[in-house]
């Protein structure tokens, strides 16, 4: 089976080529995401260890470019010379540290671009260490934090509340007065009917009973997803956490057909709970998601990971080996 290069692998190749073109330039021209890609490349290679001489040389050249790179060159005398400003590696480490410590308020757009680049660089190198898992989870939490902050910044206008109140109060007062009038009239009629005896008693007709609206299947699934997510957020280390994460992936894939989100849930499960007894089912479901999305490069990476994880005589190993054509 032929697996084409993924988009992140092509982006990394372009960033490496750009870094090579910079040569010994004192101020390399890189975007934030390109700097992050290069940092992710260096981290992945160093974490893998046992580099060939050519790989070691490439890593050293990339590190040298990052150490000379600055996002802003300011020689106004107020911020110090460019040599004293944070270099690319320091900026990446700082952004990752903010994300790890959940200091979301301190993250700016540059930090987010750097971190996303680091994640893409690790993915392009097929590195799945703790850093990758932390960045994935942290970016998801950061997006939720931003949504909450946006809602706080744009509350409903107080003037609109006042106008609504001026309209609703008279309407409520009118409804209450009508209800009170009907109540007293009803009491009078009941008293009169009782005084006239049972022959003249009136039959009270009650309205239809209010039946709660039934939730649609989609609403039930959405409510279950929110429930599982809340339980995971409250107790990520609980014994049931892996099963909840697996259930979230299944709901997204089978009910919503959202294979990208399902794949994200399965990937988090592989990263956070690698020793879960049912881990082989996660690989099977993740393979199906990649197939539905047409992500052949991720499928190839998954098969290679299965061959590294499972014993040679296992069904999982033999299946992955056959899919790769070995």
C-alpha cells in the first residue's frame, strides 16, 4: 500500500528547507508556526535518541537557526538589543510552560501559533510522547477558556433588559389581575352551587394534562456526551475515565458520524491511558476513523505503532504487518 505524505510532513519539509536557506543569517525569517515546527522536529529527534550522524548534524543546524530567530527585532534602546531578546527555543518553551500550567490568560496569539507548530512538528516526525498529549489536551482546554471569556466580555445589554422589564411587568400585572378575578368568580360559583344542593352542582372540566416534551435521539446523545465530558473533567484519574473516553469516541463516530472528533478522543485515550485492558479496541476504532476520513498517513503511523506495541504472535501485530505489506 502506498501512503502519501501528510500535510504536516510537507509543512515540516518546507520549514526545514527554509531554515537551510537562511544559512548563517543573523536574523532568520520564519513565521511563528514554522519556528514551532522546527522546535517540534528537534524535540522529537532528541526524544527518539540514537540519531545518525547526518540527523545529529541536521538537528544542530536547526537549533542554531532557532537560537538566532526573534519574533520582533527592536533596537530602540528600551527593550535591549536583539541578542538579549528571547530566542526561538526559549519562546517555544515559554509557550509550552504556560499551556502546561494552565495559564491561559497569559497566552497570546504568538504563543498559540508556536504551540500549534510544535504539535504539528511532533506529528510530522511521528512522535507521540507526553508533550504531544499535553499540548492536545491543553489546546482543547484553552479553546473552552476563550469561549467562556468571550461570553463574559459580551453580556446582554443592560438597556435591553430594562426595556424588556418595562414591557413584561405590565403584562404580568394584567395576567395576575385576570387570574385573581377568575379565582374569586370561581369561588363564588362553587359556593352558590353548594348552597343550591347537588342537583345544581356544576361539573368542573379540567384542561389536558401537560406532558413533558420527549427528547429526540440526537438530544439524548448530546446530553450523554456533555455528561461524560463533565465526569472526565471532574475526575480524569478515576478508574472509569478510560471507558468514558472510549464511550465519547463511540458516540461521536457511530451516532454523529463526526470521525475527526472521534479520532481525537481515541488518540487521547491512547496517550493518557496506554495500559487500559481494552486498548486493542481503541486501535480498531481509530483505524476505522482514519479510513473514513481518508487519512492514509495516520493509518500508516497507527499500523507501525501497533507493531511496536503488541507481541509478534498477536492478532494485532499480524494484522498491522499485513496492512503495511510487510
